C-alpha cells in the first residue's frame, strides 16, 4: 500500500527517502470492512480520507431517505467540508467495499508542513486541482439532462456501474432508480439498432 | 479599492507594509463596464478574478441557450478550472454590473510565493475553504427541490434577486423562469396567509 501512496504523491513531487520515512512513521494506513460508517451526520471529525483500495460514499439522510452525493475510489480523497469550516458534518461517509485508506488530520499536516515546507505547495496544488474538478462536475451536473449525466458517467467512471448498488448510483446522478432503468433500456436499444441494420441483406 | 483587498487578505493574515507595497506595485486593479466579456468559451486564459465591486457571471452556451452556473459578487473570486487544468475554457465569464476586479495569474503568484512564502499558506487555506464551500453548494443543489433552492438563495444571497436578471437567476437555480415565477407566487401567498389570519376578529 505504501507504494500506491508514494506513487500518487510522486505524480506531483519526487519524494526523498527521508520524507518517505516520515510519512510511514505517521502510521496513516487504516483497514475497514464494507459497510463501516466512517463519519456520522451531525458529528465533528478532524479526519480526511484518501482511498488506496476500495470505495467510500458520502450520503445525506433526508426525511429518512439516503441521498448519495459522491463516491471516492482509488487515488481519490475527501477532506469533509465540516473539518475545513469547523462545523458539524451535514453528511455521513460509509465504505461501499472493503477499504484500505490513508488518513490524516490538520495537526499531522501542520507538523509535516513545518518540517518539509514543500508539502504545503503540494497540498495547495492538489486543493486547487480538486476545486477545479469539483467546479467542472457541478457545472456539468447543472447543465446536463439525466441521460447526459448517465452517459457522462459511462465515459468518465465506467467502473462505478459495476461496483456500487444501482439505487445509490441513481441517487448520485440525481434521478430515480426507475428513470435510470429507462435510460439504460433506451441506450441498449440504441446500441442494438446498428447491429440489426448490419444483418440486413 | 486597495483597502477592500487588504481587508479581505487581512481576514486571514495581517499584512506588513512591505507586503502591501508589493501588492500595489503589481497593479492588480481593473475596471470593466457592465456587459464586458472577460473570458470566452473555448479560449485559453491565465487570468483569475476577484470581485471588489460589482458582479460577474459564469455561463455555458448549449444549443444556443445560455446556462448560468455561478455569480460572483464582492469578496468572491474565480480561478477558471481551465487555468488550473490547462484546458480550453468550457464556459464564458461576463460582467453583470460595472465592475472593479483584482486580477492575478500563476506567474504573478509564483513570484509572490518566492518572496513571501506565507502567501502560499494563505492560498492553500483559501483554496481549501473554497473547495469545502463548493462541495457543500453542490451537495445542496443535488439534495434540494427547486423551491428549497430558491428559499436557500433568499437566505444565503438575498441581494442576488435584486442584482441579476430573473432568467439568469432561474438558470443558475436549474429551473425555468416560469417555474421560478410560480415558486415566488406560491411563497408570497404563504406569507400573506398569517397576516390575513391576524386581521380576523
């Protein structure tokens, strides 16, 4: 697992041996079983999560119904907004699969920044990238029809359709499971048509 | 205008006179008339904008129709995702009002970080805050009904309803102008009812 974490960091910044050792000494790896709740809505937490293996999910519970807002898979991470803004969390996080996560907290980061200031540059660059991606995702969501959102998912994160329950996926796309099922049927019919045409003499 | 910019920065970090002088020397203030296009969809740009006075808007043009995704008013700023990700911009930015903006670009920031490393901490903290707020806004959008989105706008950014055209506001909320008009009528009827009850003997 350490190699996965190092290779992610090194895609931004080559690591010195001394830095690798300090990261390992922090004992950042945690293992969780599928179904484990990592954060409960309404709670305060100072933990951020980075997924090395598995899939975690953010969800709200509104009038007794779960609304999934995000999935995080390998090499994706979440700093809960409640941690940054110092508020109680508005959502919960659970493990959709067995997970290996790398965790951190602000104290740990502060100590690292002090010792290796270039890690602060790394965190600034990663934050700016995440902000840009999050803005683009939000814009795409706002400007797309449900079918376009599903097609976009198949292009950008096709593996999700196999890894997470369909009702969670529909909720994540902001549609009902029935609508998602209709979209899938419509799309598979569209796919079949050219094949049939090919069979014509 | 410089006092506005300094007071924003100083809400995070007290500035030394030397730092203030360097910021002023960068000549960051720009004045634009209402209607000016700051960024065109499909173009590359290295400029970020911070609003000192006025209102700017991000919008997509899809099949000839403008879809507004964000408004930025006083003490809010945008680093276009295309700048961070090195791609052509997917959206345009225009001035909804006459504007006074503070602009920056990555070269300018690099030079400042080198001279005053603590500005990098400032930028990291601001990016993390913006990311947290953007995530919360996205989640709220996903988990709210159109009426809840409108009510939320009245709570968090009431001034927008007076400052921007209604069709842009509806688009920003992801609803048609007709739906927004119905929501407003329904809400004003709800407000009237308790008053009528008070008039009963």
